[in-house]
């Protein structure tokens, strides 16, 4: 009976150690190391295309916005959107034609260009106009309300011309000598001889004149103010009331009204009501 020869240890070892796996590992290593280079070539162009697309969209939007803006401005400056009608109220000391010329509304400006602040600056040449209100009614109408100041007294200017005076001491313009209002007087008189004195601290005279109560306002002939803003009322009778600064006027006026109604005074007396609850009387200054 024949037997096959047994494989030797060296033969088995030679069949279990092929060289092919090492070549596959080498190929797989080479393939793995070469894979990242492929996406780089495709991602970069995509990024560039996206950037160009975003840039085109931005430029397009900007061009459209610019076109709309320019076109809108052109349209709003056409005749249909220019001032054709002005509804004016409140003008007393100036005529409507004067106001139209000063504001150039008679030149039919574009409604979009009108500014209340600019119109008010142009109307500042008229002292009676304190403020205005502007309402635009598209396409071509304007409502213009004039708010005039109120005269509360009269005063003489450095040329000894009688002028109306507003609450804030502004010179409003000529007044007739028959004006039935208190007259503002500045002390010392030399100040009034050089400039209009009823601004700053001396505007206190106009403020007091504007708040005189009906109970005795008709009896006040002069409102006298000094350089510090202290006020004295000269009545039509030879009696004066010293108010001091224009503070706590309601209480001071109550004290004045009570003193007029119930007090007994000599001609030329000066009644101090700076502390309304404690009146003091000083006789006339000796000449």
C-alpha cells in the first residue's frame, strides 16, 4: 500500500506566506492617500460660482434701487406734485401774499421739498409770527397755519417810538399812543436809551404784564424792571407795589388785590409784597 509523502514544515510555511496581500495593502494605501485631492478640484469652482452669483445679485439689487430712487425723485418733481393750492389760516398782521412771497410758495415748489423748519426761518422776518404748522396734502395742496404772538404791553424804543411787546419781551412793531396796555419801563433809564432792554433778565417785565389779573390789571399804568429783573407795579394812582423777582406771582397778585381793596395808603407809598403774607409799606422817597 503506497502512502503520500507528508508535507514538511518548510512546505506549509511556504504556502501560508504569499506576497500578494502586501501588494494589495500598498495599493490601498496609495489609493487612500490620493482620494482627498479629487474633491478639492470640484469644490473650489463651486465656491467661486456662488461668490460670483452673490455679487451679481448685490449689484443687480443696487442698480434697481438706484433706478427706483432716481425715477421716484423725477416723478415727485413733476408738475402734478408741485404746490398748486395753499390753505392759510391765522394771518393777521401780514397778508397772505406777503407770506406766500416770503416762503416762495407762490413759485410752486415740489411738495416733497417743503420743510416746516425752513418755512419758519423764512417767516422770521415778521416779528408777530411765533410759529407755524405745515400739513402736506398730496398731490399738490398745503395747509399752512400761522400762530402769531400776543402783545401784552407797550414800551418805548431807544428812538422814543412806542412798540408792542410780546410775553417774551420781543419788539413786535409800532403801537399807537392810544394803546390801552401797561407800559414797560426799564431802570436805569439810560439802558433803554441805547438798546431794546426787555430781553434776558428784564424780560421779567413782559412776563409780569402777561399775567396781571383782571381784578386790577386796568389800574396798572407801568411795569418797571431793574437790571436784575426785579419788578415794580406803578398804579394809575400814586401807589407802587414792589414784587421783586417774577416768582410766586399768584400769591403776590392776591396780596396786591387785597391791599388795593382794603388798605389805606398815602400818595407815593411803596408796598413790598415780595413776602405775600408779610406786607411792608415804605413812604415816598424825599425829593
